[in-house]
């Protein structure tokens, strides 16, 4: 669980109750859960459905590991994250839905009954079924009964929680008035434009975790995304051998590799224009080899081998790929490395940044998009997040001439960064 209004000082003082939907046959409703938590001061409610649920990626899965200290083995269970909101109103509008559609899974307030439902909840549910018009009254009456039972038979911890809850009871109208007044004061003090910029900046910070470090105060384009942030000196040194193989490639070998498609289109095209200067030729060959490795690595999904890119890949490069561009997942009883959609976007960002260094800070985004098998909208979003200026360009030799190619340019001053637009609504399938 995650509490919306802060962190807990004493997690051991919590009591939780979980409710599930009664309609177990419905494909969506059967997975709905409501989690109720009670502390000494407030009650919290969280659920995994509705508009207030956390916007987590549907590709993410959460697990809880329980370690047996005696045997040293860990058991892993599926888990969900609930965003717990404080319950401030006295009416508790959620009980009507909870009692009519949900059943209790874990009895907390009355553990001595040994039943799967609390007696007062069952009483309120039956009362609500008798008279639909008086359902809210029955719920409120049920809550009064429950509080009376806690006063008479509850533990000292439950009595303290009840007393604190009554002391902290706040009416809806008071809360709404206070929130409206506070929001008005913030808007008057800071202004709507400044608040919108702060919100956009928060979204930008979330995006930046998947981008190379950006130095906005740079005075030259090559200092915006520093080469050392993409390849460290030790990693660059490790590319000496594979880079030399590319630097000394002959025309016959290049034609053979193009026929076998052993390299991506971007690398094959750039190999035709290697510099004659030995030092520059070696530098570009190392960069092209690493870029080609990144693109081929992005085509993988689940990493099962220790060295997924083959024995010719240096160990330090292989370790960099596994550490920086994969996420851990639990599958078939073991922890494995997965290249998720977010990791693929991160690889694309580093590929674009490296291609900018190779091509004097201007690169063909469409060629990279085709090599990485990404949608055009995805590669353009990443390019804009990297603060590139996107323009139309003619197709490169060997590609379709009727295809509108996009060119990404890194120039100073950097354009203002904007948060990505909301996802387009998907069409409903009949």
C-alpha cells in the first residue's frame, strides 16, 4: 500500500480489511478489491478500480517475497499496489457500495467469530436488501452498531482508534471550503501559468529517468549529451577490438554483411563514409559497433543467456546492457531480465544520442525507427524529449523514396521541453 498523505511512523499499528466483489462470474468485477486500513487517528480506503486508481503501466507486475529464515528459501506471491486515501467525511459514502457489492475476505474487528463476514455488516446488508430507499440509513445505523460493539467488546487498540476517529471527524463542507480557499490562495499567489509550468516540469522529470543526462547550460551541442555519459572511458577502451574489425572492413565484406543483414541499415550506410584519418576512423567504428549492438539488443524480449550478444561482445559492455537497459521480472520460478517497453524507449534515447555524436548532431530518425522497429510517433516523442528539432528530410539512398523521412537536429539554444500528450483513445473492439 501507499498512503497519499505521508509516511507511517509505526506500520505495526495498522489493521487491514480486504473486500472482494460478489460478482465472481463477471470478467472485470471479479478482480475488484477494496482495502480498508485503520490507524489510531484516521481510516484509509483504497481500491483497484475506478478513476482514482493509480496510473501504473499495464505491463508492470508486482510481487512480494517472503523469506523463510530457517530454510533460507523465499516464496514469491502476486501483489497489487493500493493508493490509500484518508477518509475524512462522517457519512462514509463508500459503505453503501461496499456492503451491497462486496464481501469481507479478512475479518479484523471481530476475530473471535471465526466467520468470513462481520455480524453487523451482514445485518446492514440484509437491511439494505429489504428497503432500497433506506439503504443509507441502514448503513449509518450499522456503523453506529459497530462503534458501540467496539466500545463494549473491542480491544484497547480498537478503542483508541475509535476515539481518535471521532476526534478527527471533519465534515465534507468544511474540507471542501478549506481546500477551495487554499487552492484560491495558491493560484492568486503563484498564477495559473506558473502552476501549469510546475506540473509540466514534474512530468518532464518523470521522463528524464529514461534519457541520457542532459546539460542544459552547455555552450556547445557536443556538451549537451556528453559522450562520457553514453560510453565511459573504460567501456570505450573495451571496444578497441570489435571497433578495429569494422574500421578495417573491405568492400566485399561490407556487401556480404549487407546481404546477410548482419548490421542495421544505419550502420551499413555509415560504414560507406568512414574517415580516412586513422584516429577518427577508429572512433567512428567503435561508436557504430556499440550503436549496432544497442539496436540488436532492443530486439530481444526475455534475456535467458548470460551473454546475450555473443562471446565477441566485451564483458563490460554486456554487463552495461544488462544493468542499464533491462528490468527484472519473475518467470518460471526464477528472476530473469526483461526488455520492457520503457526499457526499449530508453535504448532508443541512447541510440539517438550516440547517432548525434556520429553524424555531427543531425541524424535521420526514420532510419533509426525502422532499425529499432518502433512506431513513428514513438521515435518522435523520444526525439522531442531529447530537445531535438524535428524536420522533414529526403530518404537516404537504398530506402523508399516515397517515405517521408524525419531529421532530428540538436542545436543551441535548446527548445522548451514539453510534457508528452495523453495517450490516444483506443477503439473499442466489438
